[in-house]
């Protein structure tokens, strides 16, 4: 039996009916075997908070900064420590920029959900209301908890990168099994698609890119009014 970590991926993202796509996503599978062993494979999704004036900048900055800085941390650091240091720095920068802009009228906040696949373990990092699902043996499970609160009839985001000077990011680990499928989505998809409909998209399409595209199209057809991103 091979112990090699073998990962395939795809993603699809769309502005939907909105004029601008404030979502961001990225996947990196290192070419260098040493980097793959010590740092693993990283998949990320972020959704800029639309109420913020620089939402797109917030989501893209968080994704690009994490990808650059995580892989620059010492190999001796464990995933939780390395990722935590990087996310803390990103949060501090976003919050500072929002509080000290010259016009004093801007803020940068974004959700952030990511997976680091290293050896036989998935390390999950999460803040906000994007989600990470796992499809295993045709059973779909949401592995993250939405950080939202309700005030009257309105639901709003309670935690996000850049929202507060100090932030708490959820962290958990899951043991990998062969043929596990992880699905990272922004709320433009999972707010309108049920678990059953997400599973159907996975079962009815043979390739990962087809699955990602079908999730976006299914959410649009279901009336999604937000940006839409799916990383498989």
C-alpha cells in the first residue's frame, strides 16, 4: 500500500448577479517533495464582507498573504502554530488598515476557511460563515460552524478576519481516508443549496471541475444573490 499523499483539485468562482466578485480562493500543491512533507497541500476560500468598503481587497489579501507566509515559516513549526502566527498577522494588518485609513471611512473584513493536508491529517482553519464540507462514502458532513448571530429577524456575521484587533480562529484536525472529498464554499452556494443538493452535484458529475462548476450553476439557478465559490 502506498503512503503517498495524492491530491487532485478544482475550483469555480463567479460574481453571480453582483457587479464585483469579492470572493477569493487558492490551492497549492508544492512541487518540492520536502516542502510537501513539512508544509503539505493548502486549499483556501475567503469571502469579503460586503458591508465593508474594501471587501475584495480583504479577501484577496488574506488568501495571498497566507499562501506566501505559511510556506515561509520554519519547517520545525507544527501546522497549528505556523498557521496561527500567519493568520494573526493578517488579522492585525486588516484591522489596522481599517482603523487608520486616511479618509477614516473604510474597513477590511473577510471570512477565511482553509485546509492544510499534511501526511494523513487534514488541519482545518476557520473564521466566518464560509464552510468546509467532507464527502466520505456518499455522506456529506459540514466540518465548520458558522460564526453568525441573530438580532431580531436579521442574521449577521459575528467573527471575521479584520473585524476585531484580536480574533479567534477555529482549529481542528481530521484523519484522512483515501477518496475523501473536501468541499469549501462561500455562502452564495450553501445558503441556497441543501446537503442533498450538494451531494447530487457530486454524484451526477464525473470530474472535480464539473462538480465545482455544477455547484455554482445550481446555486445560481436556485436564486443565489451573492458571489459564489466552490473549491473541491
